[in-house]
C-alpha cells in the first residue's frame, strides 16, 4: 500500500488490522528486542493519539454527537 495515496479511512483500517494482529502475537524471546519494540510502539501510539485528538475535535466541532442523541443541545 502506498501510504501517500491511501485514504484516511484506508489508513485507519490498516492500523486497526495491524494492531489486532500485533495484540494476538506472542512477545519475542529477547528482552532487548522487546524493549526496542516497546519504545517504537509507544512512540507510534503517541502519534496515533494525536491523530485521534484531531478526529475527536472535528466530531465535537461539528455537533455530530448531538445529532446522534448523545449530548443535550448546547445552551447559550
């Protein structure tokens, strides 16, 4: 997959599939390898959370939750 050409939806779906696959795997035997992988995964999680904040902000700004009935209408 050419990441630059992929849609946001395709990227999110790929990330979800990769995370699911990764969670199902057994950790490597090497503690040093696990430490390196954990550092890389933690950094990737930070970046992913930044993207998530952007998505949540858009939902909040748009009032989408109110349209779905999850929040009362804003006052004032």
